């Protein structure tokens, strides 16, 4: 004899997979994730290149020789020559990105802590370094000394792998948060359909005459909505990994960074997707089953779409660090775990606290729905 | 045997934006239904027929009173009672995205029909109700009459002892109504107990062994159709009903 929960689940899944709207919510939204990853990466790359090329107008308050002119030209610096007072005025008016003064052989970079000044400053340092090297080499040659013997006694190579890359963690966390949002949207439709929709269509009365305990009805509905939500989540994760792989090969901003999730992170993220699917499905069913009509349920569930993502998004933007307490707060704990993982941190206690708090919320929500389905109020809200 | 005693149902009605009012849809209904009988529950819209049948089917909880099926109650033996029941109303909807076959199979499994009997039962019911041509079609593609036949079929699949039929012919054409009436007669001959609510008095007169005339939540007369006609000195249940209502008004 088949279990009643199994029969309910089979019936619910049949209805969900045969409903075009539920199916499209489940499968189409994840397709937006790779588009978002690639789009954000392209945007960052263009911005970076624009920043590098944009801030190169330098004021020079001294006379330059031919060598300096050559270096300035090679580095693409647009030199503006003038008196200190004039250049200072031009800097204030944002006409130049910084200006350089010189006393004897001492150069000074002048400006404030504007972003444009810091980009231009890096260019000026290169110019000064190149000119210094030229003068030193020239001096040594005059003294009949091989410059290589003096200047390259000590060499320096950079062999630093970037553990934290601003762009990679930004794109990965946002893609993961987008998966969370997709799960919420995907759970909303079947949850509405299986509760308020069933009430509106008149099939709920039929269902309540069947010899099935309300517990079995609810668990069947809950599992069916959770499966739909989890399918969206895992499809989103798969497409996100594909998009990250493509991005790491396409964009220079990710050079030296392993953009894709490690196998361990992939397992943890999969578990987070699963637990979040269960949580959001329970909440959606709890809210929608209190509504009389499909439309009313959809309106009631709209805030949940925002609540599921915005607290976490704000926490990420404010660079809130993970903590024991935050790990127990639904919705925010997902973001803190994702942020930790993308920064290479695996805090098992925080992860465990997130799962435990999620399970507690799911149990409470299910208990409340089962109680509601035992009462005739589920049929006659008012 | 089904035994209903002093059944009352209170609802709270919103009368205006800030005020609510209590009202009783059933005000103490008692009756018994023996095996193999068709009991007609007759009355106009709003008389309390559907509330009464929903309480008997276990969908609504009575405010007061008791319902016993062969000594069992919904409170203690909910699942056993529901297995012996079939509830069908004019408003009963079925799952449109399933095919008739899938629905019947699902119902048979829910009612725990032995696995080796399921196919045979579906085949027999399909033949009896002439469903062969659309058995594997989705319900959403069926006509109203065909859908109602599927609805009857899902009531038959677990071979229940009690049928609760609430305005089952409401809104149906003459052919579809006749299918339901034939089905009721057929089940009666098998010894099944049938509670049949309708506001079509002629229909009730033809098939009911006993009638409960209900108005404003109370039974105003109980008896066989002939007894009621004799009591009211009328020739049909329709006139009898009007006479009973008028009598009630005069008494008031």
C-alpha cells in the first residue's frame, strides 16, 4: 500500500509539472542568472578600463626635458604646463587630475584623496620611476660602470595569488543571492496554486473528504513546492557555475582568481539551497493557505520576495561580518555564509547554526499549517 | 446505520464593517438513516441542507450534537468513517490537469483499494458509466456531463457504504441528471445508504424512501413522500412544502 504522503506528492507534482505557469517560473528564472553574471562582469571590466584610461591629465609646474617628454608621451599622460597657482586652480575645477611641483631634484605630487587623483598618482609614480632609472643609468655610463652590475643586484618578482578579489566575490555573492530570489519566486506560484488556488477551484473540499490526515496533505503539498523550488535553485547553481567559468576566461578583472566554487563550497551551497527551498516553501504555503483566492495569495506573498533577498543584500553591501547570532537569523544567515565561502572561510559552527535555525523555523511553520488544515477555517476563511 | 442527533451549526456573519452577527444554519437536526434507504433532504436555497451534509461528511465541525456511523464518530474514527463515505455535490470539483484514469487510480489508492483490484474496478466503472471514450483524456477537456460522470466514478471506486449527495444534479442537463439518478437507484439496490439533498421536489418524490423537509435550519416535516402528501393534503411534494411553510408562518 502506498503512503498517503507519497500519493499526495505524486498528485501535486503532476499538477505542478502540467501547469505551464509553474513550469515557466521554475525553469525560466534561472536562465537570468548567467546573463546577470556575464553582464556584471562586462560592466566591471569596462568600468575598470575606463578608470585606467580616464584619469591621465597631469599638471606640471616645471620645465621638462626631452627625455621626460618622451616618457610622458609613452605613458599616455596628457601634460598641462603652468604656474603652481594656475594648476592649483585647475585642480580645484576638476580640469586636471593632479599636479606635480619640483624643487631641485625633489618632485611632489599634489592633490586630495579623490579617486581620479589616486589613479593619476599611479601613472605619475611610473613616470618618476622611469625618469629616475634613466638618470641613474646615464650617470653610471658616464663613470664607465655597467648599470646592470649596480642596478640589478637585487631583483623582485611578484608571485602573489589573489585570495580576495573584489569583483569575483561581488559577482559570486550576487549570483548566489539571485538564486535565492529565484527559489522564492519559483516557490510562490505552486504554493499559491496548491492552497488558495485549490480553494478557489473548489477541489479543496473534495480533498478534505478523502481519508487522509491533514498532516499527510500538508507534508505532500510542502514537499511538492519544495521540490519545485529546489529544482530552480540547483538549475540556477549549475548555470551560475557555467557563467563563472566563462567569465574567468573572458574578463581580465578575474586574472589570477579561481572564480568557480570549490567542491566543498559547492556541497555547502547545495545544502543551503535545499534548506532555503524547504524554508521558503513552508512560509509560502503558510501565508497562501490563509487567503481565499489565488490573487489575494499572490498579493500576500509579494513582500516575501523582497524579504528573502533584501536583508541579505544590505548585509553584504554593508560588509557585515558573519557571527553566531547572525547565523541564526533566517534570510541574513544565507548571505553571511555565502560571503564567508566566497572569501575562502568555512566556519562549520556558523553553518550548523544556520541549518539548525532553518529546521526550527520549518518545523514551527509546518505545525501551524497542519493546525490550520485541521480546522474548517481553511475552507471558509471568514 | 447513520444516526444524527440534535445537530447545530453556528456561523459568524459580518453584517457591516465593524459588526458581526451569530446565526445558526442548523438549529438542532435529528434523524436516522437505515441501510439501503435513500433519504431526501429537501428545502429551498439557504435552508441549511449543504451545511448539514458537510457536517455529516466531516468537512465541517458541528457546534453541538453528534453524528454516528455504525456507532463510530468523526472525532475518534475520522479515517475509517471517511473510507466508507462518498461525498458529491454540485460544487464538487475535481483535478482538471489529471486524466479521468489518473484521478480514479489516485482515489482508489487513497481509499486503499487492494492493488490487484484497482484496474478491474476502473474498467468496470468505466463500462457502467460509458467512460471508455474519454477515460485517458484530461478532465479539463471534458464536457460538463462527462466531468460529472468522472465525479460519480470517483465516488464508486472505493465501493462506499454511504453516499452523501448535495445538489448533485444542480445545473446539469436532463441526460446527465438521469445518469446520476440511475446511479443512485443502482447503489440503493446494493444496500447502500444515500443522503440526497435537492431543491427539485419532483426528483426527490421519484427516488426517495423518506424525506426531511428543511426550512431555516430546522426539520419542518419528516416522512415518506406519500405520508407528507397525505399530511398536507396535497398531490405533490412541491405543494406540500409550500403548505408546510405557510403553516409554520401562521403558527408563528
